[in-house]
């Protein structure tokens, strides 16, 4: 990645660990004169509602359904088949006693509950519109310039994201405070418009 990649995609987790990955990749890329050539992306789910309390209620529902359905045990068993890196990640967040959905918050509005019940990529920004906007800004300040955001159910969550969160990032490029990310051609010739405001 350090020598050849233009983009480095990470799974969401504790911001300190994400910052450490970014620093490590940049340090390795320095050897090839590419420290500033790599952009960083984050894959994360969302549970978005008008208020934190409504979003937390949905996280609790997902957690309780997973526990009732036995997916927690299946996810734990599947984690033993993962790569060393992913197995360590799973154990870091789920290898302890969990008594309720709230035990899976690793920071404000950052929830590891999807991974606990076996839904990849495992982490979600959970909260009201302002809270999730703040989490996106927090990770952008670490050096993330692309966000791959999903939700369950897909359509409803993405509508909420588009209507209530993305408008906070739609300002002219000249006002952007960090991360140069112009539209970038992808494999199929499509363009990807990036985050425009820190």
C-alpha cells in the first residue's frame, strides 16, 4: 500500500487506532516519497435518527434481536476463521463481557454492536443528525477524506444521511479546511465527489 496505493480504506474503530494506522501508512510511504500521495477512507455504518435517544433505541433493538437469534455465538465462532488482524480487532472490541447494547460503545456515538451480532463491517455511527455529523468531522480531522457509509435498512438510512447529514458538507471547495479531494475517476469511468468541508 505504501509504495503503490492511492487510497487506503480502513474499517471504522477507535479513533486513536485509526489515527495510528494513518500515521503508520504515511511513515512507510515516506520511504517511497509518497507520504502525501495516499488518501484515506473509512467504511462505517450508521443508525441515524432525529435524536440520540431514538438512534440508541434502534441500536438496542438490533442488539437484542441478534442475541435472541443466536448470531452473537455465530459471529464469535466465525471470528476464529478470520485473519490475524481481523481476529485481533474482533477480540479488542468483543472479547469481554457484554451485558447490553450500551457496553459496545467505544466512544461518543461510535458503536461496535453490528460486529458483535455478526453484521460487517462492525462499527456504526449511532445518533442524531448533529452527533453523527460531529463523528464524521472527528474522523476527517484524523486524515480521512472518503467515507463509505451504509446502514440497515439501506434505503431509509441513506435517505436520512442525504437529507440531514450530507448538507453539512456541501460548501464550496475554496472553504475546505483539510484533505484535498477533488472528483476522482473510478474504474468504470464514474466520478466520486469527496468531502468538501472539514
